[in-house]
C-alpha cells in the first residue's frame, strides 16, 4: 500500500495520508515516532520520507462519490488544513459550473473558496478571453454560465466538454464542420470515463473528443487534466515548487500520470473510478512510506 507523509508547518509534525479502498486513513505523527492508525492497526514504517509541501486534491471519486462524502475524506482535509499545508482542489468535472461545485461542497460540510477550485471551464474562459475568441460550446447546459461575458461573434473556438445526454449528432456535426473550417479546437478534458451515480463507469468527454479528432484530422488542445498547463496553473496558486506538490486522485491516467508528467508527485487512491492494477500502466513514482 502506498502512502505519503505530509509536512506540518512547524516541521515537527506530519500528516500521514494513507489511501485505501473507499476510505482515507489519516493520522498525525511526530517525527521519528510510530503511531497507530485510526483503525487500530499499527503502522510499520520503512523507507525515506519525501516531504510534500503542497497538495492538489481531486474531488469526484476522492472527496465524494455522487452526493455523499467518502468516509474519512472530510476529516483528512481538516487535518491537512490544521497542519497549514497549502491545499487546492482540482477537478475535471465539466457538467457543473464552478459556483455549483463550491455550493455542493458546502452542503457536504466542506467550505471552499471559489478561487481554490480549479476547473477546465475556468481555464477555458481565460484562454478564450485572452485570444478574443467566440466559443461554440459542446457542453452540458449547466456549464454555460462559466462562459458568460465572452464575445458571441467573430473568430470561433469549438469547446468540447462532457455534455452527457446533450451530445447529439447535429451538435457534434456542427462542431466537426467548424473545426474543418479552421475553428480553434479545445477540449476541456480528455478523460475516458467517470464513476456515474449508479456506481458504474460512463463515457466522459474523451471519446467524443477523439471522434472529432479522427473525423477532422486535427488534434484538440486539452485544457484540463492531464494537460501540464492545468497542473502548473494550480501549483502557482499553492506557491510551491512543482516537485514539492502531490496530486491526489483516483484516475491513474489523468490525475496521477498527468501530474507526474508535469513534474508533480502522483498519489493514486483506491476510491471512485479506481480499478485494481491501474497503477501498473504508470511509471513507478517515488514513495515515501511503505506500510505493512
């Protein structure tokens, strides 16, 4: 089992975050001491600790699934905050606007500032505004509010997110034609799947982006995970060095693989969309502690 030791601000304590199936195990430990975990088992620690000075935490499948917080996740966040570790939330969710994400977290009992949540739509809005582009949106209707205030005519950019049941042939064909005619081609994310409310995996935006890429012969610019720019933008908000930041997520490819490619540490938790042996497809990351 992999785990990470997260340094407290005073360097005398650390927070040990241990990912396990459907649960976070969390304890505060003092340097040089072993302490029992909250479940009552004893941790056998070996190996050299790698200190983490900032954390990027995925939301769906890590903090919550559906409308419920995962057991132990809110307590883990509270302890990380108590240790005064810089913490930002980073999500590839492209069905809900950032305002609603923050509201939904508050309903779970987690208070988060809007600026502490990084979403592909927020990055896309800034991208479009800087380049004075008019978006043609292939997204869920609820996400449209995150694109308010942008121009509505002129040079276009096709923006593809997870439109869910609003993916239609007509909409995709319009997007395809605009891409052929030279419109900028943006993907909010390129994830293969996500854990749906029924507990099963469902298609995410990635397969639809790939279909448009295949048909048009053009490659989309990906703004969300696993794009390095997305991770580096969030790291800037932590004011930490890239190599000192751990990305914690349930997606081996987009969360962990993408973070590692961008120079961060990747922590794969066995919750949400995680399936056994997904980590076997990734290059081995440095591990702080190994627990029996």
